[in-house]
C-alpha cells in the first residue's frame, strides 16, 4: 500500500514538474535557436527566434532587451505566465536568467500572428467570416480566462492583431 502511494506521489510530482516552466542557460539558448538562425519577430521587449528543444518541440524564444529596467516585469511574467494553462493562451515553456541575460520560452505557433496573416495579399489569404468568427471567439475565450478563470486575474491591455497568434491548425481549417 505504501509503495503504491509512493508511486502515485512520484507520478504526480513528475506531471507537476512538466507544468512548470524550465530554466535554461544562455548556452542552452544558443543551441536551441541554432545560434539565433531563425528570427520570427521583433517587438518593444526584444527579438523572437524559433528554437527546437531536445525532444523536437518547437519554441519561440524572446530575448529581452533592457534587462536592468525590466527585472520586476521579468519575475512577474515568469511567475504569472508559468501558472496559466488554457488552450487559447500561449504557454510559457521556460525562461533564462543567466547573469544579465533574460529570455522567455513560449510554445511556438507556426501560423504566425493574425497581423501577418491579414496584412498579406488579401485575395490569396482571405479568411472568410466563419474563420474570423472562430478567431474572435478564441480571443474572447482567452481573455475571459485571463479576467475570470485563472487564480490571479490578469488584464491584457495590448490586444491587437500582432499579439494574436494562430495555432497549428491550417488557416483554411480555422
């Protein structure tokens, strides 16, 4: 009986560990991003690179700028995003706090942002009303979760097409 309890506890702890973001070194970042080969975006907080973890899981690695001024923001981001698990909110996979270097690892969504999708050739990439409705519904569900569903309520003040990431569904199947 005690052995069965221990196995159950060990399984829970292993599963729980998988839910928490992992810590990576700067050397890890260089390996994961293949020496920063594949830049996928850039924003006010830093450059984002596509990376691959050892188990062929793709991640978006955001290298943060101006770390000295963003220390509390970095801690809050890791602490808050590390606890959020919702199908319509991107998941924090890991982070780097190696000396003055800071980075955040998010799940990689291969269809880019809504902004990149809607700003290309309209004729070729027309989403249609049904697909736009599904995207809007997904955004609303994600925001509802942040505002009402998670332990610590979060207000996202920067909702715009650039920050809406499209999942791995084929855009034609959205």
